[in-house]
């Protein structure tokens, strides 16, 4: 008969609070798919066409009619969140020998969250870096005579990026406000002669993210630095030689809503992520587990653009 402690599951409010507030600057998928909390595992969220991004003239003269527009028809797509979890265990002797067991458990919680966030990061990165997920007008593969890290060609990467930004604007009426790129792209841009030519009068010797943001007029630029390994010693970049341009809901988390036009969202179940624990082996092993529940959805496909194959 199993010991009663083997079946006792306890949600840890302290570790859960740490998990819910934890972020890792290495991960950048949140910039493309900001999190919105949902109360149910399944539901519907609106999708947005170009009319959702329009800016209208609403001035009304004295005694003139109001500015009536045609009815706005919202289209909805289904979502279903999926639970993910990861756990680790330690012996009660480790607890007894630890000088500061509370901090030890906090480190465990953060390590579990890093694993969880890496899974989410790769899921988002795999999707947005796949050309098959974009219409023909919303993607551009850099040709061999324009590679960003081939400084012998005459191509201007800033001009290429700005041209692709214009293609987004022709679709939704707004330029992208977010750009996510792999480190290979960023490294190619840092010393690109065309870019250095543009900034040489600023007194700077190299490009930086703030300089790129100013040159491109994109408020938010992120470089994906995360790596992963499939149970081996070989590590790979999560973000490759690609650039994703997107118009994303810029509201802070308190005002964010899936009803705001945006390239996409991460729909996360309320109360998640969560840290809980239970015992095994008659109480000699304590298991700490992190659970999350979410779905990543594109809600405005025309608000995103993929520049792929930037490097040799």
C-alpha cells in the first residue's frame, strides 16, 4: 500500500509567484506573441483583416451627420490550450544538507521555467521562421547576390528591410513596430559597410540595436540568442538567419486583449505557470513540477513578414 505522502500534491504559492513573474532576456518570442490570459481551455478569438488597422478621419461639422462606417464583421478562429509540464526530484538528504533550502528550491523553480520557456520559444520560432506559414506577398528570401554577410556585394540590408516593411504597410496601413532576428543576422549587420556608412557621422564604430531601431524606425528590435540541444552535446540556434517583421499589440499586460489587432498572441490559461510538489518513495524523494498551459495563435497574418536566408 503506497505511503500517503506519495499521493500528496501541494501547490507552492511562493514558487508559483516566482514562476509567473520570471522572464529570461534570452527569449524573445513574447515580442511577437504577447501573452493574454484566458479562463478556459477552449474558445474562440477574433482574427483581423486590414480594416482593423485603418486610421479614419472622424471630424464632424456642426449639424452634419455622424461618420457612419459599414458594419465591422469579426471573424473568429478556435483555440485550444495545451498543457506542458516538466519536473525534477531530489532526496530528502539533499534538503537536510542544503545550507539554504529555500533558495535551493527557488533555483530549481527557475531552472524548470527556463526549460518551459525554451520549449515555448522554439515552438514560436519554428512557426514564424517557416516560409510555408506566409503568403507569397508576405515573405522574401534574400538572393545569393545580396547576402548580408557577404560584404563584397553592393546590396544594402537596411534598404531590403525597409522595402519589406513597406509591404506590410501596404497590407495593414501601418509599418511593423517589432523586428525579431537571429544572432547570425545581427552579427552580419554589426560590421556591414553599408550600415557603417550610415552611422559614421554619429561617432560610433559599430551598429547597435538602438541605432538599428532609429535607422529603421522600428520601436522594438530583439535578437534571439537562445540555443537548444536534442539530448546531445551539439547545440543549435533557435533563431536562424531570418528576420521577422510584425505589427504587434504594444499595450502593457494590464490593458492587453485578444480583441486588439496584432500579428498574434500567446493564449495562456489563468493561474499558469504553476509550481507544485509531491513525494515519492515513502517521502524520501520530493518532486518539484512546473506546469504551463497555452496556445500560440496568429490573429493577423498580413501584419507579419518573413525575410529568410539572409546569410551565406
